[in-house]
C-alpha cells in the first residue's frame, strides 16, 4: 500500500432540550330555540279556481350504458439496454495493459516509468502549479481477506501529512471496490488523492489518481471514469 496517506476523525454531540406547553380549551355552550311554524288552511268556500292544465314536462333522453371495451390495450414492452464495456470508454482515450489487466486514460496522458508501479501515466499538460496530474496501478496480495479490514489496517500506517476525507463503496463490473479520498502534503504542496481498492479474489488492485488539491474536485470525475475502465481479461 502506498505510504502517502493519514487521517483524524472527530464526532460532536448536541444536547436537545424539550419544553412542554399546557393548552387550556374552553367549551362554549350554544342554546338554540325552535319556533313553531303555523299550518296552512285549505279554503272550503268561495268561488272555485279552475286549475290550468300544465303541459307535460319534457324528459331528458333515456341514458344508455356504453359497454366497456373487451380488448385490453396492448402496452409497450419495456426494453433494457445492457451497459457494454466499450460504452465506458470516452472517445480518444488510450489503452493501457499490464498482463491481463486493461484500463484506459485520456489522450493527454503519457505513459512513464515509476518504481513499483505496474502502470503509470502523467498528464502532459502542466496546470501552472508545477505538478502534473498522474494515475498509477499497483497490486497487493495480503493475508487479510476482507477489503474493509485491509484498508483499516493500511490507514494506521499513513503519515501525519495525510488526511482521510471520505470512503465510498461501489462496484466495477463484478468487482468489489472501495474508494478513498485523501489530502496529502507532498513537498509542502497540498495534493488530492483518489485511491481505488479493487478486490479480485486474493489480489487487491490499487489505482491512484493524484492532482494538486486546488484541482482535485475537477479531476475526481476523470479518476472515476478511468477506474471504471479497469477489467481483467480471461
């Protein structure tokens, strides 16, 4: 495991005070009085008033039930397109191979040699801060089989100049992956590191992306894309 990392985690707790309020409800009685309504009398004397014959009311046309359609409408069939490995590789990227391992990087990365790195490449464009963005691939065959235990043990050996920022779990293909975000002080310059631990049976492959910390948030997406092109060919 690379010796460029370190971390302190702090936790804070807030006490919460709950205040109880007593509400008093007043009931208001409402009295009501009823008034008798006088009845109507039907006159028995006097002249009769001949009722006029009213025309029969026109009834609305009789409603008829419309039968529901017997055929069930055919719904479109949902189709799912599987993500292919080739679709993960942006246009113009170059292939890097170590034995059966394959990964891809942007065209402006140049392959170079670095001790203990199986694959190493630098961005040939200097960002103006004196440091080139780099990506490297290494591997380890530890006795620890659990990936979290392996990372937890590695964190113990980080230098004080390295600060642990975040750990994220996801998958690359069928492989279990843990990504660490780190801040490291290298030659008195703050650098950002994205370290990907890929478990392949008893082997752990490690991809590290390194940039100046001022540009780290911008490069993190590219580091993720590079890591997702990792695969082991049969």
